């Protein structure tokens, strides 16, 4: 039986009138290909379903040919539903600034991730993808990230992007407030951590590292 992986992506498309956003392509395409190469059964969903827009800054001048299949999956995604809970060996959350707006308050995503955690299954997220973790709790009310080693897009990286004032919250600071043992490397360094069944990556450069640690957790 091949492992089953649920990938959940953002549908949010703008930070403000001047700044478009969406899914960060590398953070989806690279993990997608890694999971595919392992022979995993992958389901791609989004918060609202339908076409998923990419952050314009994440679209390379020359699109790698090996990313084409992954991009095709974004043209008409299935809407995430409560029925997706407990159906997958791993749930993976790619980033993009869009996740800061629609991941934290999605009751469906919170339910799917709570069930995933309660059943001791793998959860992975990269860059801004951990925005989906900030409001997840176990059924006893304790935060999912409490006492766990995690990383994510750092406050320092957000400052370098000059988007601090435009974010609904700062991801690193909020994860720390939820009790996470937050660790990171220098801005834009490739860095991912695995704490048991929870895997997180710092930034786009960490996409492959995060996906590989999800594989490590699944194969353990």
C-alpha cells in the first residue's frame, strides 16, 4: 500500500491593492515531485477549491519542465473538506503569503489537522505554511506546537521583505506565543526540522529539505 499525502494550498490572492500574493510555486512543486517519486498517492486541495493563483514573485522566468505536472494540479483543485480528516498518512502545507490570511481561520483545516495530530499522523509545513498550525489544538485545548521544535518564515525574513506592517500577524512571534520551541538559521538558509511526526521548513529554499523530512517521518 502506497502512502497517501494530502497537500493543502491557499486561495488568497492579495496582501493589499499593491501587493498580489498566492501560493509560492517552489514550495508546492518541489515537495509534490518528491512525494511523487516515492510513489505516494497525492491529493491536492485548497481552502475554497478551484483554480489556485501563484504569488507572482514565485514564478520563474523559465519554468522548470519537471514542475509542469504539479502546476497542472492547481488549475482546478478540490475544496478541502472535513471528510479529508483521517484519510491520509501525511498532510503537507506549502506556503506563500496567502496562507497568512486563509489558513489560520479555516475551521475545516483546523479540524483536519487536529484529527491528524490526535491520530499521531505526519504533518508537514514550509515557509508560511505553518500559519496553518498556529490555531490548531489537541482536543484537550493544548496548542499543537506547544513544546515542539518548529521553524517557519522568520520575523527577520519578513522584515527583509518589508511586509511586516502588511501581515495580519508575525508567524515566528505567534508560534513562540503558542509555546513552540522556535529555531531558525540565517535569512534564506535551507533549514528544516522534524519533531516526531511534525515537520517544518523555514523558507522557499527549505522546500526539498522539509519534504524529505516528511518522507523520513512516513518511512520511520
